[in-house]
């Protein structure tokens, strides 16, 4: 069951499960064939109390080797984009829809997403961010339960249960589509404005 879109549900924060517990549950995950070809399972990294969670697609080569999301070329892009939202890496949490690298960086298969996505769902429940920034089609479609593409979804904030969702282009896609870069920056500035207009409740973490 998804916590992200339950009509009529009050979307109270669920019992908090620590990220370490979720990671421990995954263990040496072999729920899909990517378990056999990965170097490292790339669980996620960042502030467990983040107001903003970024969700990417899946690990690339560098992420697979280092065991951390967004450390390669897409990571460098992401770092420079965070400033548009007034954010730094230590304020956010980053995870992917699938935790293991698909061979040759092919797109994730639907059965891989089905096997892996319950862990992302648990990570989202654990962090309980205010805003989820979805990088690219796979993340946007998973979080928003839609088949629509990011080109039509981006440019505005969506609500999915408790969460404000900002679908936008994947930073790696902007390496090939440089005309998308200003749109991605615009989307992140929109997130920055939302955060300013909705200051965090309680003490800063
Ligand atoms: N692209 C992604 O979607 N995730 C990563 O971790 C790296 C590149």
C-alpha cells in the first residue's frame, strides 16, 4: 500500500522506522537479477531529517563502485543545482527508485522497480520530508502514480498525500539536452520559494 496517495486518508506521520533498519532489511538483497551484477547496493545518503528528499532513477557506474547515489557526473550537476533551491547536500536526502545498477545503465525494468520500490517507499516514510524532488521520469511516475512524462509534469508543484512533489528533469538528461537546464533550475527555484514560504516547524535539525 502506498502512503503517497490514499484518498480520504489523513496522512498522519506513520511510526518512524529508522533508515538503518530499512537498510538492514535489504541485507544482501537478491529480490531481482540486478543483485547478481551490482558491485554495491546504493541505498541512499543524507540527512535523515531532511525537509527535501531527492529521488533519482538508479545507480550509474560511479555510484555502483562507490555505493553512494549521485557521485558521478550527474552528482556534480546536482550539486550545482541545489544552490538554486538554497539547499546544500547536508540538508537533503538522496535515494533512487532502484538501488542496484542496471547493466550498461539501461532503463530499469518494471519488475525491478516492483521488487525494489517498497524500500524507497519505506525511506520516504522514515524521512517524512516536506518536499520530494523527483529527478526524471522513473522517479516522477513512481511518486505520482502516473504514466505522464516529466515534460508535462514539471513546472508546477503537485500534492501526493502529505508530500509536496516537484517533478523535474534528470540532471544527467540536461547533459544532452542543454535547453532543459534552465527549466530544471527554474523548478528548483520554485522549490526554494516554497521552502521559504513554509518555514520548518520546530527546532532546526
Ligand atoms: N543517476 C541516478 O538517477 N541516480 C544516481 O544515483 C546517479 C545517476
